[in-house]
C-alpha cells in the first residue's frame, strides 16, 4: 500500500531523520538462537565463519559489520543481550540491507557462548591489541568465530581468556587501535583470502 503524505509527517515518523522523502514501515528483524546458526552452517558447503561482537554499542559499527559479514560470506553474527546495539532502523540503514541476509543471534553470555561453540568444533579467534600473533598468521580454513571487542574498550578480560587465540592488527601510526568495524573487516577478508 502506497500513501502520499506531507513530508513533515514522514520526518516525524523517521527514527533516523534521514528519510529522503520516502518511508517504509516493515516488521523489525528477528533474532535467531545459537542453535539456528549451527544448523544453518551444516547446510552450507564452506566451513563456518561466525562474528562475535563483545559489546559493540554503536549502531553504525554494528551495521557496517553486518554489511561486511554478508560480503565475506559469514554464517552469522552473535551479539550479547546487554551492553550492545540491537537490530534498529539505524543499524538497518548502516548495513545497506545486509541485516536481511545475515542471521543475528542474541545471547545472554558471550564467554559461555564461546564455550558452547568450542564443543561444536568452532575455533575462536579474538582480535586484540595484545594478540599473540598478527591476524594474517592463523590458518582460517577451519570452522572459526572471530571475536571483535567494544569500541574503545576492546575484548573483556573473560572473553579474552576464553578465546583459543588472540591476534593483533599491526599499528604503525600514533593511534593505538582501529574502529571496530574496520578491524572486523580486515580480519574477515583475511579469512576470505585464505579460503579462496
């Protein structure tokens, strides 16, 4: 159903304030559970690649990570229920539509989820400034979950301890870290490069 209305009405309804004169009302994207992600991976031919986000609170970062996850062929994204951006209109906009294609599991506890993934044969690699090796060194041919830390804080201590391996991105300049979505993209595309 298409309805023509005054542009002020559209701006009032727009949660982002950037409607460009058009607004669609759709149902919000539903979360999936961890078992769903694991089942979907069984139906695919490539080894699982999950992206675990440890407290990403910026909707723009979450949207950008979803967009890259889709482009890199990730099987799904895992976020915590608390202290994390959710699947909002701003995230949908930043994802450029990828929110419709990448399943997102919302879990209670990231460290516990890492342990559950380990039982399913998923190797967990955390991206941290204190990584044991550079992000290009591990073998990404196996089933893996990449763990990306929160903006400004990085990975929480307990999450770092649960990861099978910590990798770092070399930094040559004066800034100590990259934006979370940029760091996620670099490592996801190293996985893509190795699996090509």
